[in-house]
């Protein structure tokens, strides 16, 4: 898997989708990135399956 991967995200606040880049050099990550549409803070929970090299992610509102 490349160190950076493009993913399409659905904002949990405004419901709009946008593209963003995920750093896949670490197998587990948790970070906040603002929505590119409404600027609300989205929490990203990222996990890379080391055996299959598959990217799994969940997005949620900051206060969930």
C-alpha cells in the first residue's frame, strides 16, 4: 500500500462527500480533520489490516 491514499468521505455533519488523503504508514490512527464543505471537525478512526493491506475507516462527529 502506498504511504498516502485518497479516500472519499461523507461528512457526518452536513452529509456532503469530499476527497481527502490518508497517511497509511501507520496501521492505526485517530485524528481530527475539518470538513472541506462545512468546516466542522470530523474524527477519523483509521485502521490498516497488515495481512491484506486493506484500509478501514470510520468518521464521526467530534462529540460522539
